[in-house]
C-alpha cells in the first residue's frame, strides 16, 4: 500500500448500517427505534434517510418538494429542466436558477480552478456525444471524437457568465452537475432534518444517516468525531453494514456507522470497512455506468480504438478517465465547509483526473484510491485500512 503525504486521500464506500429498511414510511414511534424514509427515484439512484427522531409526513413532503425543485432546475435528463432549456437554446440567453443553486455554482468555480478545467459541468455535451444522453441510448454519435472536450472547442464553465444564480450563454450549452450535485442534495436534506429537530425541541439526541448510493452524510455519536478503527476498501458506492440487524435498535446512532467499501471489479464484494461517526464520505467508480462504443480517436501518438466508455470524463479531452478504478473522499466533522457532502462528492470525482496533492492545495479532505493497476493508495489520515491488495 502506498501512502500520500499530508491531508490527501482517494477512495469509495457504502454505508452498511443505515438502521432500518427503507420503505418510505416514517410512522414508527420513537420508542421503537430509528425510522427511515426513502425517495427511490431521487436523482437517478435513490436516497434513504435513517433518523433517531421521527420524520413527519409534512417534513417528508417538503423533502420531496425540494428534490423535485432540484431536478427541475438541474437535471439534464428532464425535458422541463432549466439545464435542458439551455441545451436547446440555439443562441443562448439568460437562465434564472433558484437561489439554492448558488453554493453549487460557487463550488464548481472552485473545483474547475483546482482541477485546471478537468472537472467542468460543460462536460454534459461530451457525455451526450459518447451516448450517455437524456434518453440513455448509450450510442456514440458519429464523429464524436472530433468534438469532445475543451481541446476541440467545446464550451467551458469559465465561458458561461454567471450573475449570482443567473447563467448567461451565447449558444447551446449542455451542463451536467453529476460530479457534486447529489452530494449537495444530501446536504440540503441533512439541513432540513436538523432544522426540523431543532424546531421540535426534542430532548432525545438527533442521529441520522443519509445514504444516496455512493454519497453518505453521517451524524451519529460519539460526535463530532470520526472513528479511525475501521478498514477501507475500494469501490464506487457506499453501503451501511447489517441494516436488518439494526432495524429496531433503539441504540441507533450511539455507535459509528460501519461502511463497506465496494470492489470496483466486483460490486458484490467489499474490499474493506470504515467506521464513521460524524462526517461525509463519498465514493466514485465507473463500475455501474459503462457501455460499449466503437470508434477511433486520433492522438499525437497515432490513432487508437475506444471500445468502452463510462461517465467519469476528463473535461479537457472529453474522454473517459482510466487511470483510477475507484475513489473515496472524506470530509470530516472539523471541516469549515458548509456543504461537506457536496465537497466530498466533487472530490471523489476529481480524483479520477487530478492528483490528490493538487486538490489538497484547495480543499481539506482525506481520501483513498484504487488505480487501474489495482494499487491501493490512501492519505495518511484516511480512517481505515484496505484488506485486499
């Protein structure tokens, strides 16, 4: 195993102990243990919230409305979204986004700068040309290689003018906020849970886990602290361990969440475990979103064939990033970031195209990765260990 210096890390993970089965019902009485609500279709992969306190039907409805508002503004897979309107506008225009989009746009400013343009929401055009379009055709467009990436003149994030939450363009721009959008949604929902608990003046402590596939926000005790006694594997998703065993456990939240880190080469297997009491852990890997393509790309070294594509692209050349198989990024409780899951989500993606050392110049995080050669690497402070090589 190779260690990165300082506060640098790569990796991916999945919560194993979310507390209760996700059936969308939050009516369990407090004395019966934790409750869970689920939004099965949210942001394409679903979101599960497990809480030590009751989630009322009105709170769940407000959460569902926020998810709907988020997708209606930012999803490139919805015809009625603002993002889709931008892609259809032949001469561009002024596009007004809701106020909640401001932190997301500001974070993409930071991420675009830290990666020198390798992470760019304008990569939506490249994804579409490679076949990952709104209709999920997974058919690469003819002549796609001549148009991919900044190198071939595709619009870039710094060419889109921004006035607060208004984006101004001069032509069609296809945006994709998948690098950090889901993590941001997790943070927004976490804030709603915390504000609701505060308004209720409940004397019982609030513990919760929000599980959005590869993105986790954990608030349990002891906290705010991160357990360093676990292990860490490699994969593209985060999974809480032994969920059925804690379904009626009144002690939910009194111990750290155990998180399995999924093997990018076998999604049925974990390559490690990590215990997290208070923080945000996000994973990224192309394991579940790969599709065959056929075509040749020109390069300085000649022409080579591309046989398979996935959704993690380097925005500079518009091609799938293949040096990393899986990444995990952890933003701990002491971080000053107001939206830690958004940051961890974006960094987990950025680790595919930018070194951890370079990202550490702009962000405070821990991480772990598995390289294309299946070499495990992690930052010195990443809590856990890999148990396979």
